[in-house]
């Protein structure tokens, strides 16, 4: 069953964010929410993740979701490897994803405070990719990563997206292009109507 929003409206108090939005995720591939800061991109992700409830309308989101937030949200008392396995991932699977994203065996055993910001970001990415989820939400997933590092992560996200839907929020067009994302342009608040992807970048 597909992930779908049907006539969804949401507001923070008196500030509307979206109104009567209808949108269905593709069965696979990457869709990129694109628009200026404050236009509702993160709120749409939070609605899809079940972290916010719509004021009206219906969200059909069967199965499990994994998400990379704008913040890393690592547990400081767990090692990097434990931060990935905490979502129920087998240790071998977690290690494979972490090594694929450029982390070393020593870094896997380090606490988050001992890691650089870029290393912590890769742990957060590995945790989301390694989870046994049915769709993936990425909110500025490459924050703090230089271009060489985020480009090295692209093939692993593309591998995930080959079989499941991914929704990406980014301000860097080259990141959406690298993932061949279908662009969903959002002009401003409130997002309204049917969200239709443009052709792939």
C-alpha cells in the first residue's frame, strides 16, 4: 500500500502551513521538496513520519519509516555502532552501512562526543539507511559534510531508493541532481493543492 496524503491541512496555531494537500509517494525513487526556508518542507516530512497530526485530511503511511533530521539526534552514552543498532538493526548490517559511509572501525566504537560533526552526521545517515523501513525521509541529510563526503554517500541512498520511496529536503540543487530526484517545487506558505513532481533533475 502506497504512502499518501489526502486533502491534508495543518497549522501551527494561527499560522497555516499546508491546506488540502494531496500527494502520493512513488513506489521507489527520490522526490525532493524544494523551496525557500519556512515554506513547509520539514512540516510535510514530520506529517509523513507521524510526528505531527493533520488538522484535517488523512495520511496513509503503512509500514515503518526511518528519518534523518536536521540534527543528528545521537544518544551520547552509546557508541556510534550502538547508535545504529539501537533501532533494531543487526550489528553486521550496521557495521556494513557505517563502513560504506566512510567511518572506520575505531570510530564505530567511539562515543558521539569523540567524533567530528561530519562523522556524527554519517552515523545518523547509517542509522536511517540500516533500519528495516519501508520509506525514508531525509531533512537536509548532508548538513556538515563536504562535497566529496556527501557525494560518496549518494550511491548508498540511491541503492535504498531503488526499491523504496525516499523524500529529500535540501537547499543544494546538486544533491537532488545527484540522486536524480523528481522535484516538488513549493512556492511558499501555505502549501496548497496537489503536489506533482516535475521531471527528474
